[in-house]
C-alpha cells in the first residue's frame, strides 16, 4: 500500500516508469511498481538499519508516479515535476526507470542549488557523447549533466567498463572515479556542499543484483554499498535508484534489494546534519 502524500513530508518518493533511454533491453519502466511491492510485502519491516521506523515517520511520503510522455516532452515532464516538489521545500528520492531519468532530475536540482555535488554508483560511466545515435540514451546522462555545468563535481564509484572514449570524456569534464579494480578506499567527497546520489543497481555484482539489464561481474557487495550510503559525510538532498529490470528478476531478489536501498537512502536523507 502506498503511503499517502502529506504537506509536512520532507522527502517525496517519486516513481519514474521510463525506459525510453534503454539500449539492449527494455523493462526498467516496470521497476517502481515492483520496488513498492517489495517494500510493503510483509516479509520485512519498514525499519532502516539505524532503527528509524519509516512506517511511523511522517517526514516522507510517496508521491506516486510521473507518467512521462515520450522524448523531450517526457524529460521536461520529469524535470517540471521535480522542480515543483523542490519549490515546496521537499527533497526527491526517485525510483527509475533507466538511468536517463537522472539528467532531467539533476536539471531541476541545479536550479534549486547553486552548488551541487553528484555521487554516482555505477558499473558504467554513462559518459558517452552519444550512444547508438542517441544523445539522451541511458549511456549518456552524465555527459549531458557535465557539459551543461549542472554540478560542481562528479564522483563515480564502482565503474568497471570504462572504454577509451568514456575515459576521454571523464578527463574532459574533470570527473573523479573510484574504479572497482582499485578496491574501495574512503570516498574523496567534497564536504560542506549538498550531495545528490544516483544509484544504478548494476554497481553491485550480479551475484547480489541479477535483475538488471547490463550485469557486469566484479562489482560491489550489498554490504559494501550499504556501508558507503550509511557513512556519507555530507547531507543528501536528493537521490535516485535506477536500472532495476523486473523482467530479469524472476525470484524478486533484486526488488527486495532495491527496497532495502530505498529504506537506507530515506534514512540518510532524513538524518539531521552533523
């Protein structure tokens, strides 16, 4: 059952059933419904690991889904919805959808925050200038974000598929990366500025998250990712969880994982500033 929206809520969970930017496989548009189903299925509870009981916390609400149109109109619809929520003093935790939704979300955030740092958990850099002839593919959102100067910094964690073109793009835009092959030292995050977190589920090893369209061996464990989210040193003002594909998840294990990450991101976003 979806928690009804309230005016007092600080964080709005917004579903974005969009996979128009997907390459190789569609299916991510079905993710928001399946993540909510897992969140409320009764096999677990709504407590985050820090003890915060989200079932009794009125500081968040479920806004429901944005049902975007196609193409540029759909991206504009996503951006406008997020912008309206930010103007009401709310923060957004988006459930994609493929990773192309992050670009219009961050466009809205850039108008609300003069300085914004971006943390991307992902197996892929998603920095292509264009992919298969598309500039708004899920392989391109961070190129669009960086070329428009929407954020002050971009840190990518867990990347393990960077090709020469994307490495060139990273150098061009000044993107920092903690590649999976180097292990997971402390994250070199800027402090004192608001942080947006974009979480592509394929950052995880397929052993933990098989329900994605582009599984890439050698990724993070669930506990490694949870620990990083739980110990971020700077306030999270927005986040998204993207690239869950229910069609690749017959047992629902990745849906439960996405619901777990939703709870932990909510807990982090509701945590008082240090």
